[in-house]
C-alpha cells in the first residue's frame, strides 16, 4: 500500500523587493555601535562631547569614572611648562597610563609615560570616544599594551 500526495503548484504574484542602503558611517564600519550596545566600557558620541568639552579633549575625560586628569606641570623650565593634561587610569588604587588609539591606530602605548590626547586631536575633531578600564572589557581587536585600559578616539576628519 502506498500513500502519497500529488504536487499541485500554486502560482504566486511577483514580489519586488526594494531597499535603500546609504553608505555606512565610519563609526558603523568600525563596530562602535555594536560595542556600545554590548555596553562594556564608557561610550560618548559627538553630542556628549560637545556638551562637556569646554576647551580641550581632556575636559571630556573628567566625566568618566576611574580616570584622573593630571594637570600638574612645572612653573618654570623647558617645554614641560606648556604640556597638555595627562589622562591616567586608576587601577587597584594606583595610577597608570592607558593605551590610546585614534581611528584604529595606536598613537600612545602608555608604557613611556603620560597619555595626553590633546597632543593628537582637538575636541571639535572628535566623533566618539570609548573607554575600557578593565581587561575583560577591552574588545579583542584592540590590545591593552600597558595593562592599564584602552581609550579609543574616533575623529570626524579622515
């Protein structure tokens, strides 16, 4: 005994699919929003930065826990008199210098002393910032070169 069904095709109306996709933004192409949704670390976008950056990039970092801004410098002497503020992480009650990336490129490993973002960019040029203070937060594509966290700065100008 065989039991079976006889195929009876049904004709469907034609379906047309249209989609518009604009070019992905620099932040989208580099995974900023995906990392922000995962919510590990601290994320600031242009609007946040414009609201708190009074004069310097280092002004933005004043809002972020576990970061310290060292503005000390000698009153007299060589070029150190004019140096920008140093950004430091607080790890286990001690200060250390994080690894600084700008647009995916390491610009300061933190191993050779203070990280001064104002030496590399201005607040007006910044599109977004990411700060990772714990090793478990740092995305795999960015290395924590000094075992002291990572700061990622994404600029508007490319």
